[in-house]
C-alpha cells in the first residue's frame, strides 16, 4: 500500500508517524514573520531526524475560542514554513487548512498532502487539492471547532462516522482525487465525548476496511487525559505513546503525534505485535 502525494510516494506497509508542527502565533513565542520560519524549520528538522515520514504544518488553532485567522494571516504563517521545509528537508509535507487559497499556495510552495479537519466541507478546497494532485486526509468532525464539544450526540457513533468517511471517499474520487491519494480519520476529540472516543478506538479494525488508509490523531488529547486520571496536557506523553502503539497494532497507517521519537518506537512495537494485512 502506498500513498500518492504529488511528487512523492509514501510506503504504508508499516505504519508511519506524522509530526505536528503548529505555526500559530501562540505556539512560537514571538510569532513574528521572521522568527517563525527559522524556529519551525528547526523543529521540522528534528522531527525528520527522529523518523517522521510526514510533517503536518498548521496555521489555524483548533482550540475552542481561538480566533480564526484571515486568509492572509494563514498564508503568512504557513507558506514561508512550507517553502523552507520543501527546500531543505526530504519529507512529505502536509498542510492543515480548510481554505482553497491556502491549498493552492501551499502546493505551489511544495506541500504534498492537505489535512482538512473540516473534511473538505468547502468543495473549492477539495477541488484545489485535486487540481494540484495533492493527497488528502478526510477527517470526521461533528459541528465546528468552537462548539463541537458542547453536547456531541450520535445514535451509533461508529456507523455514523464510518458512513461519513465512505461518502467522503466517494466525493474525493468524484472531485478527481486519485484512489491512492486519500487518507481517512475518525477525528478523535472532534465533537466526541470520552465514550464516543473510546467506542471509536475499539472499532479501529472496522475503519481499516473502509477503502483508504487510516490516520489516527490522539497525541496529548483530552482522551489521554481522561484515561490517565486527569493528567494535564504536559503529562500525557506515556498515555499518548501507549494509544499510538495500540492504534498501530490495529492497523492504523499514520499516527499523528507531537512527540515523534517516542511515537516512532511505539508504532514499531504496535506493528510488530499486531495482526496486519497479509499475516497468517
Ligand atoms: C487529528 O486527530 N487533530 S489538532 C487538543 C489537545 C491536544 C492536541 C490539549 N489536527 C487532528 O492535536 N488532524 C488536530 O489537548 C488533526 N487528525 C487530523 N487529521 C488537535 C490536537 C489536539 C487537541
């Protein structure tokens, strides 16, 4: 199994790690236009050295209450960083965006994969990704980042999330995205209670049968906090790594993580002990 993303092919026979690179002003203390690309490039380089196969660059915070940046602000944050990574590192570049203008400029700057937490709700965003030949990650989210955690409800969370993802795979194909350029993601923590997250995690085997490689993002999330007696975000490393290993053992193809070195080891362990396609 391979992911086709513009000029790059990524082997997914063994699970890989996508390193998180936030380029929001609150994640780089200065937030200035000159400091940011240098600091971000250094962090990207470290993640690649630690074994990240993909670097995920995001210029919009998903924290509830976070201010949505203007298109120009998002471009100013993301594009210089993508350019630097493309020029200086040998890695697949993912860009976290919901906007067609950012997709087009990011691909021009060297991005390979578009990771839209809104699941390409805007058809123009999907069209821009398809036009550029970029791979896409389609994530499920109930509601909007601002309000999604207020009272998420489902009749059958596994069915609803799976049906949504299957429909989105078809929509991506209709928009011209090639079949081997699509990742799907149940979207842990995006309009889900702890119960929903756990139910989805236990059903990961099912999500691996939907027709596209599965991306799982649980790193540092409240799901980990809940399962570890309420640990704050800076004490969630061990829990995050444990969940990453479990996800890899159940067939997740890409693990999105902040702590790349630790997660690379964890997914190796998970892949080795888990039963994978082609076993037996
Ligand atoms: C994801 O799952 N998540 S941003 C709250 C936290 C810690 C981390 C404090 N982008 C995903 O990482 N893209 C994000 O607790 C994503 N899948 C994909 N494809 C949220 C995040 C986080 C949120």
